C-alpha cells in the first residue's frame, strides 16, 4: 500500500510541475535569452543519458569499446545530413559490424 501512495504522489508531483510550466508559459513573457536556452535542454538531457552508456557499458569506464566508434560514425552521419534518422540508419549497422568484427 505504501508503494502505491508513493507512486501516486510522484505522479501528481510530476504532473503539477509540468502543468505549471505549460499554464504559466502563456501568461508571462519569457525573456528571449531564456527562450533560446530552453531549446538546448532536450539535447543536453539526451547527451547526459547516452554518454555514460557509450563510455561505460556494463558500468566500467572503457573508452576503447565498440560503442565509441559507432557513436562517432552515427554522429558524423547526423552532422552531415542533419537527420536523426540517418544517425540511426548508419550508426546502428556500424555498431553491429564492429560487434561482429570484435567477436
């Protein structure tokens, strides 16, 4: 029962935080500097999630694993084409190929 109370309270708190920003965003004028900074939140969060998974798979730091060159190939594909889809379509087979070659 305690677990369900925690889950419900966490859901209410999360909803309240998100809803407050949505409700208040239309009522107040956001400075241009803050609005430009908000555009970088999603890439920063994505980088914070993926970089540890790339550099330390399995929980130990290993900069010479197959994920690093595959991420570089995928990153170059995304940079060249400006497409997330291209990063996935090119980076994932690069990862599979490297995993197959390393064995």
